[in-house]
C-alpha cells in the first residue's frame, strides 16, 4: 500500500504527497517506512530558511520568492513549509495577501504546507527535516522554510537550510533588540523588509556593522582573509568566504525580490563551488544518525533500567556517598545484565 502511495508521489501526485507528509508528520509506521525509502532519493533540493521577528513580512517574502523562482526557472518546483506559524500562513495579512496566496496555489508546481503539529517526531527541527526530505524526494527543487526567529529551536530549524535569510524591519531606534546576535550569525543573506518605512538606511548600516564585526572576529580566528571585506578587491583571488549581502525589500510591492532571488541562487552556486554544499549534506546526515542513535539508546535504557534505581543512585551521588561516575557505571552494568538476561 505504501509503495503505491510512494509511486504516486514520484509521479507528481499532490494528494499522495500530502498524505505522505501527514503520515510523516504524525510519525506513523507508514510515514516512517516512506521516509526510509524516500531518503535514498534526496539530496537535490536547495533548502532556504527564512527567519525573523513576528510580522516582519516573512510570509509575504516567501510568497514573492516562490513566484519569482517559478517565473525564472519554470521547470523547477517550489515547496513552502511554514514552521509553527503563529497564525495561518498569511498571518495577520490583509485580504489582498490572501488573494495572492490563492494565486500561488493555482500553480501546481508550488506546494504549501503548514506544520500542524509538533512533537511526534522529536523536535521542530527533526520534523522540518523529515518534511523537507519528502519534498526533496518528490522532486521539489527549492524548499522555502519560514520560521519565527525567536529562540534556539528556530536556530536549529534554519541550521538545516543551505541558505538562511534573516529578515528585519526598520525600527524606531530600539530595533537593535529586534534581531538577536545569535540569529545574525547564522544569516547568509540579510533582508530589511518594509523598506517603505522610515529608518531603513539606519537599519542597513547597523546590520552592516554587526556583520563586519562578526567577520573581524572570524578573521582573528583565521577563518577568513581580510580581502573578504572589500568589494573593490575583485582582482584578488576569489575569496573562500561568503559575505552576507544586506538587501532592502518591499515585499508586498514585489520590490527587491529579483535581487533577493539573485542572492539566493548566487549563494547556492557559492556553496557548490566551495564544496560547502557537499560538506553541509554530509554533516547533516552524520548529525541525523547521531541524534537517532542517542534517542534509541536512551529509550532502550529507559525501558530496561527502572526509574527508582536511577533516582536512588542520583540521590546517593547528591549526598556525595558515591561519585556521578560510579552511578553511571552501576547503571550501565545493570543495563548490560538485563540485556544479557533478555537475550538468553
Ligand atoms: N509596509 C509594509 N508592510 C509589509 C511589507 N511586507 C509585508 N508587509 C505587511 O506586514 C504584515 C505582516 O506580513 P507577514 O508576511 O504576514 O509577516 P510574517 O513575518 O510572516 O508574520 P508572522 O508569520 O505572523 O510572524 C502584513 O500585513 C503584510 O502585508 C512591506 O514591505 N512594507
Ligand atoms: Mg508568516
């Protein structure tokens, strides 16, 4: 049954895709089996994470980007994943935006998915990774992942992307706080959206300073060459690094979208040429295996070792009657004995 569904997905059947996405999202047996099979067909899509404060215009940008990518490369397909949307995909958007969303859905080479639930498959990041693997295997070339830039779990989500876009808006002076320093460091492209509002140039120069400070730090660590900084060093050998461009957009008027698309495609080319595309892919597979290994070892341990034994050993260590080391040794020995007994 599963393989019939997977075959339909391979043929581009949107209903099959939608059903497999739900199965994967709910962590059902069918879903997990599909994911195992489909993983072998992944590795082609460019995953693009879009993060930023609530209401900064991420959905509007994603919308415009999907349209632009499709116009430019009509043979390519675009998937959109809205992670943990604070509101439906169009957010607090006015009717005009919703009408445009409908336009998008008419295009059968664009597939929009909001992540409805969480927790079935580990964290938000694991779930997003699983859904993007399904899209990747289904032949989607670009996967746009929207998430509100709020904390570590969002950083984890965008970390799985090839290209991370951080969106900010011109502020009233306190915008310094609107983007967390940790979020800026993961940006491959910075966007100041709502450039129709006052203060846009201050925001751009603020962000430029932050980026240059970040680069100065990494140069001190020996990661980059000084020429990475300067646009006027085009005759120098090609820099190994990528300097995040800062772009101004007015998403709902489609302004700056072409430049943003150029930057996204240029970043993909940069990753491929520098070998980072391959390296990222290898690292994410390694991390995936490690994560699953730890999860399943831990769940095996939890099944075999009673909680009260664990608790009593913790208590002993807390009283300094034994060391934490010894507590672990006892627990592992117990686990080994139980495993031996159950295999007899
Ligand atoms: N002035 C102005 N408003 C914009 C621009 N782009 C989007 N908006 C509006 O900003 C509001 C929020 O846009 P969304 O795209 O929903 O923002 P979001 O970041 O996805 O919001 P959440 O997903 O709720 O965090 C909507 O009313 C948009 O129409 C812009 O360039 N200028
Ligand atoms: Mg949104």
